């Protein structure tokens, strides 16, 4: 059996027999230069990083475009560093799952160092702080999930941790954004060194969000006398600290047992999937799809490697924003979340299987083509109609991709405003359009309220995916039972959810959608199999 920890250069013939591509470089040299002259730090070493960013770095190192590797900084899950990075010499087996059933395998050794960067670990905290004082550091990327940026709670007020960070100053903040502001303060004190801070998380204007939240902490420190105005000026000077916007697209499911089994039977030993206490599902291997897009605003004040040589599109902010709005708010992620919600209610555990269900296929087609596409601005670099066509006909139905509605349903409360709220806002802003003409977005939002009940369409309980607001949201619908048809009771249960601007971007009642969602919800709870019936009738009538 071959292992990730084997000497891949000495055993290159064995790796070749198993059709595993190997690095063209000596990992120890790259690790040393990463430690001495770090260039690229990545926050959140989860599956997306392992399958996408790490491969970009590997291609650049292979082609001598990058002379040091990536430093992983994990702020959240210490098990990931210890049991997945360090235990395997920071290596990754990346598997691309083609639609013809074949697997493309590559051993990635582009991570040079992996650090648990959390105030609970003095060693990791000091090490990353030191890295941020190095002039060689050019940029940091992030894939820490949408909730990783939060400083406020559901009511829009600062969380307790955020208040404490602002109160206690830059030494040892607890929140991610406080910790990032701490690092930038160290970089400022090291000579106002330049850097690009590049969010690659799935939400519109992700760079702006990162910038706003870091500044929120820093300005709190200014007010409390911990930092001077010059630090704020440094953060706001794009020639010193930039926050480029990005669009990232690559369906990267959690590592799947089916892939582990295929690797094992081909003679690869490291296939144990780890489910951490903090709910990260991760393994020595990562599995991803072939299709991918990474579009980044070209604003790197300390320079950058030739990322375009590894397939990254570098462009201006407007084009990034258009591409991102196209993908995240219209042509992919809203369709994904619709499949996640209805997939759970209808007991699906595979996205590819859902695509064989005419009602679900009809739902995402109606959402994408009828309601989202008309308000999408063409980013020019990717054609929106072709993008949906490719998604619906090739990417989602790929049976070789083990993606699940359960993965996509995690943190839905954090994603609704982005995945549906932006389109709703376009309908509100355009005098030619009528927001109350929308049918499928309200059907999905009603489906989400139905999902919060934790009862599937057969009347059985199902396990909901993790979500920071889940307990709170579930409490509102706790008194609702299947077959309830008391409109006042339904209204009382749904009002605190549907009126919440931080979830939807608007109070849905104020814009005329609240009653439409309530109406669908009433149909969806009409009894067992009412979800199927409502979905079928709504989709059928619109074909
Ligand atoms: N997986 C995909 O298909 C995909 C594609 C495009 C974009 N994305 C973006 O990347 C993000 C991560 O996806 P993934 O597949 O790597 O997920 P994952 O579950 O494999 O990894 C999540 C990573 O984020 C960290 N994390 C989780 N909660 C955190 C918190 N509160 N604060 C800081 N770090 C936290 C985890 O420790 C882990 O490193 C997504 O949320 C999304 O924004 C994912
Ligand atoms: O990663 P999340 O949790 O923001 O969303 C789940 C999926 O919709 C997402 O990961 C997609 O697979 C991805 O956006 C495809 O590029």
C-alpha cells in the first residue's frame, strides 16, 4: 500500500503505477523557504483549500513561479492541523472526479507550514504574528465559511466576543476578525508593510465584508485608545492593505466514503475520514469536480506570483463583482440551496440523484432561468446562460461527484440574504419588475421554514445540518404540526423569521413577500406528502 507520508521522489514509479501525479519538487526545500520567506498565508484549511488553492500553489511551484509554499492558518479547528496536516507531512491527495467515472489523482505538497492560530495556542499565535511581520509576505487568502466573518448576532448587535475584543485591544482577540486585525497591527508596527487580504468565501463583495469587519474592530480600538489614527489610515490605504473581491467556484463535497473505498482498493492506504468535534469533515484526501473558476480583483500592493499561469482570472473589481453576483446570487448557489432544502425534506442524500427528479429539476430550472437570469448582469468573462446550462446538464448530474443536500444545507441562515436577497432586491429596485410576481424564490423560502421543523415529507424526524441560528429558528416553528391550517398560528410562528432583515436583506412582509411565503408554507404542512404535492403542482403549472 502507498501512503501520503512515503518518499514520493524515491517511490515515483509506485505512484506512477497508481496513476498518482507527484510534485516536481523536494518538499523539504519548499517547507524551509515557506518558514523563512513566507509569501502566501491561507486561513481555513478545509476541503476547498485542499482541492483548489493548494493545487494552484503546486502548479506555480512546479513551474518555478512560486518559491515557497502556503502557510495554513486554522483559527477554528485545532484537530484539522494536528490530525490532517501535521499527521500527513502537510500533504494532500487531491482527487478530481470526472463524469466518465475516472479519478484524476495528485499528491500535493504545496503546504509549507500549518499553524493553529488561536489565542488558546500561544505557540501558534506567536508564530503567525511573526509571519505577518515578514516583508516577503504578499497575500493571505481565506475560506473560513460565511459565519467566520461575523461580529454581530441575528439582531445586528455586536456579539459578546466582539465587544470583548474591542474592549480588550489588539493583544489577544477572540473573534476571527479581531485576530486578523491583530495580525495587521503587527504588520503595521513592523514598518507599515503592504499586503493583499483576499477572501475566497462564497458571498457577494466578500472583500468589502472582510475590510468592513476588520475596520470595525480597528476603529473600536482607536476609540478605546489602543491604536492611533495612522493604523486606520494604513488599513484604508489600498497601496498598503488591499481587500480584493473574488469569485470562486468549484463544487467540493466533503470527502466521501465511496472515494475512500476506490482509493483503498487501488492500493492507497490513507483513506480514513475524520469527523472533528467542531463538525469539519476532512480526510487525507479531498474530492472535487473538474470545472472551476477563480476570479480575483488584481490589487496586490506587495506584488503576487503569476496566478494567471495556474488558471486564475485577474481582472477589475466590477468584472469580479458581476461574475460573483452571477454565480452566488443567481446561477449556482440559489439552485444549490433549493436542492439542499427540498432534498432534505424529500429524503435525498445525493445531489446527482435529485437531478433525476423532475419536480426538483423543474424547480431549479424555474429558479435559475425564469427568476434569477433576467436580473443578472452579464460579467462578459463567463456567459450566465451557458453557466446554468453547464451546471444543470453536466455538473450537478455527475454521479461521480458525491455531493449531498446535507452538506449544502449547513449554515443556510447565513446564506439566504446572499443567495435570494440580492435577486429580491433587484426586483425591488427595477420599476419594470414586480417583486410579488416571484413564485419560486418564495417557494424555496417557505421550504426552508418547513425544513426548520425537522420533519420530512413522510412525517419522520431528520437531522438538520449545523447552523449557528438553528436552535433559535427552530424554536419559532416548534409549535407547528403537520395539518395545522390556522393562519393566525402560522403567521405568529413565521413572523419573527420572515421579518428578520439580517436573514433576508429585507422584512419580507414590508415588500409583499411575507404573505406569499406563508401561503406556500401552509400548503407544505398540509399533511404527509404535502411537500411533494406542492412542489409538483407549482412546478407543473409553470412548465
Ligand atoms: N466546498 C465548496 O464547494 C466551495 C466552493 C466555493 C466556495 N466555498 C467557500 O469555502 C468555504 C469553505 O468550504 P470548505 O469546503 O472548505 O468547507 P470545510 O467544511 O471543508 O472547511 C471549512 C473550513 O473553515 C473553518 N471554519 C469553520 N467555521 C469557522 C469559523 N467559525 N471561523 C473560522 N474558521 C471556520 C474550518 O475549520 C475549515 O478549515 C465555504 O463556506 C464557502 O464560503 C466552498
Ligand atoms: O460552501 P457553502 O457552505 O457556502 O455552500 C455550499 C455549496 O453551495 C457551495 O460549497 C458550492 O458547492 C460552491 O459554491 C460551488 O462553487
